[in-house]
């Protein structure tokens, strides 16, 4: 019985992580380069760069329409869904100092 409960817990955790981390159409996306990648062959998309991401080499962008997750993964870029809090154009109070 413990084994079944542990398997159910792991499955629920995986599904919740997927729901949080998968980019949504029209939402903000954090693009994280996995290795030195080439942009050759990437289909052009309507992307608005919001700012540099909090991970080295990453970008916080907003994609108009469907997010090309598989194309980015094939080119070594990991797209992660970003919370709306990170997308505001306001500076934080700590940035004023």
C-alpha cells in the first residue's frame, strides 16, 4: 500500500510541476540556453523581449500566439513558463537604491 501511495504522490508532483513550468500561449516565457545553441532554422515568431532573465544567458520574453516549445528544445533552448509578477515593467523598491 505504501508503494502505491508513493507512486501516486510522485505522479501528482510531476503533473503539478508540468502545469507550473510549461509556457502558456500569450504568457511570459523564460528562455534558458542549455548549451551553445544556433538560432539557424528557428521559425520566426512574434516575440517581445521583456528583459534579461535571472539565470545567466536567459531572456524573459512574451510570445504572441502558440509557444514553439519543441522547436526551441531542438535548438537547445529550454522554455519555462514565468509568473506574471516577473513581467511587470515597474522597478522593485530595492532597485531604486
